C-alpha cells in the first residue's frame, strides 16, 4: 500500500561527486597550506626562547623593584668594601697571596 520510506532510490553518487569536487584545486590548496605550516613551525621554535627570556626579564625587574632589595644590596656593598680595605697594599711592592 504505502511505499517504504527507508529505501533509497537507485541514484549513482559518483558522477555527482566528480562534477562538484575539483580534485586538482583541492590538492593544490592543500599543498599550499602544508607549505605554510612547514615554514611556520621553525619560526615558532625560534621565537619560543625569546618569550621565555622576556618572562625571566620581567621577573628579575620585579625583584629589583621590591623595596627590601635595596637595603640588602647596600649591606652587600658595605661588606665588600670592608673586606677590600683590609687587603689593600699601600706600598709600591707587589703583593703575593699564598
């Protein structure tokens, strides 16, 4: 009585696919895309250390901007000056360290 709704008519899809898909253009565009990707990957590997170093630079600059670090630097400079005054030779003779 009613035709079966789940059966498909005998339609050959290959001629339709050959007419709608331009295989040469698809392969050409795929090749162009892969060439761009192959050029971009080395650039990414070269730029990655630059960004890592920039992060480290900002961390170092942040440490210098802290208020407590200035006092510590002055203390270190004062201790270096006290050591250098002890070993200074006023005479014109060479000094030997054994």
